[in-house]
C-alpha cells in the first residue's frame, strides 16, 4: 500500500493525511493512526521538515544588507517629517465629550430660563404653571440647539455622518427630559386667575 | 484509513534527518513559537510609548532594531537595492506617523513589514514591476526553458523559488519560512484568510520541493 512517494503517486490515505495536516495544522498525532503505520508518510514529513529547515538556512544566505549609513538616513528622514507633522497622540474626537456638551447645554438652558424668569417684573401678569413650563422647555430646546451648534459646528457636521449620533441624540433627549422636570417642579409660579392651563 | 488515536510511542529518527517519524514537530518553523519573548514585548511597548510621548531617541532605537529586516524584505520582493532603501525609508516615516494606531499585541516588525509591503505594492503598481498576481489554479510544472534556467542559475532554494513560484507564492513562502511569521501573522500581512495562506503554502511547497528534487 505504501510505496516510495518519489516514484509513484502516494496512496489516497497518504494524500488525505498529508493534506489534512497541511490545511488543518495541529499535532501530527491527530493523524497518527495512519502516520504511525505508514513509512512513506513518515519519510514525507521528515523531508518536509528538512526542507523547511533548508528554507530558513538559505534565507540567511540570501539576506541582503543595506549600505553603511542607511540607518541614519532613515532617522534623518523621519526627523524631517516629524518637524512638518508631529505624531498625533490624541484623537480629535477626544477634544469634546458628548456628555459634557449635553450637560453644558442643559445648564445653560436652566440658567437662561432662570434669568428670563427674574426679568419678569412683579407687575407683569404671569401665565399658568403649565404655560411657563412649556415656555421653559421651548427655550431650553432652542438654546440647547443653538449652543450645540455654536460650540462645535464641525462636530455636528461630523456627527451627521457618524453612527454615534444616535447616542448623542439619546443624551440630548435625556437632558431635555431632566430640564423639563426641573422646570415643571422648581420654577416659581403665581396663582392664575383662570385656573386653567395646559401642563406638560 | 486515517483514525484518531493517541500519540504514537517514540520511534527512532529517520536516518540523516534527526527527526522521529510522526513526531509532533509541526514543521521546522514552529506554528506557535513566539516571535518575541515577554521581555522583548515589554521593551518594545516602552519604546513605542516613549515615541508617542515625543522621545525621538526611542524611535531611533526602533529603526536601529528593525531597519535591516524591513530592507531585506522589500529587497527580496523587488530585487532592487535603491528601491528597497527608498521604500524602507518611507515605511518608517509612515510607521512613525501612524504609531498611535499600532496594535501592541502584535510584534512591531510584523506591522512594519505590512506597511513595507503595502508601500512597495503602491509604488510598483504604476511601474508594473511587481504585479499582484491573483490566486489562480495554474499548474506548477515549470516549462523546459525555465527548468534549464533553474539548473543553470539556482544556487539557493530561494533562487529556485523565484523562478518556479508566482510572486504571491514566493511572498507567502518568504513570510512563513524566511521571516518565520506564523500562518496567522502571514495572513494579516498579506490580507488573506489563514486557510488561503495554508493552501498557498501547501501548493508552493509541493511545487518547490518537486523542482528542487528534480534538479
């Protein structure tokens, strides 16, 4: 069954064992049932190992070395390049944090609403709680949008192309909800004559 | 029939090879042998961090450590000393500017070789000196003229490999057996799957061994 591989085609079982090892790697012992019995395969793998050793040995013989001073010329070129464009170590996206932007927007909106409320004189009739809260939320959304666009206009443009935008939108929605809650529950209010109003 | 069974008992090595039949040697280039020790990996990581912190002496050390290997790889692919120098220089410049994107779990030299390969391919694509030959099912039998050329010129196995193998097969074999990259690392460098690399190695080794034995 097992004949000299150099003169005739190997048996099918030998071909299978050799191909199995070549493609699936691993320990040759996984095909050891055949290899242990097959002298032809044993010789084949021994020749293969010797050939691999020869490849490594000959690679060292043909190894090409650069001219003297090559190393320094590379370093000089890298230094020239570094003077033009230093190594970037921080991602541009790290310059702004989505959470901090949203938090900033929320704080600015609260401050805006608070200042607006303080500008209203005692003689000015106030609307119902719900109307004031609605106005506060509207002001928040407007100012937050303006603030977000002003702080990093490039960021908004980038985010439109960035799948992370959904996360930013989620942060913004959470912030709006939080400010709405604050506006509804903590803004000062006065009794309303009609007693009607639309809450939010 | 091939069966799965425990490892065979130790047997005497075949004459002249020193290799026991069926021994779990994988191949002379161990598939899982690390390219660097943990200490070397740590030292390399320190140099990279220092470079990213602006220490050019650290990058000078990286250049000193790897420039010959990068140069040699490019030279083996192009056979042009001047091109190899220019492309190796470009490689280290590109690596410097992209060092923050390097994956530290890989050996740095493998990443450098990847950059060198891509730089060389881009350079020669216009000059058509090193064409990317797609994987095909062409036969591996050398023509009579090529066989004669092989007999006349070949001094090392790699000289014969350059004649017998396609550029892609030669590159894969060089990365596996000369640069001693694992199948996984070789696949990463050339952008193929590991299975594809194994198939190419299998065919190339068969063709090369047959060509060497013939001569």
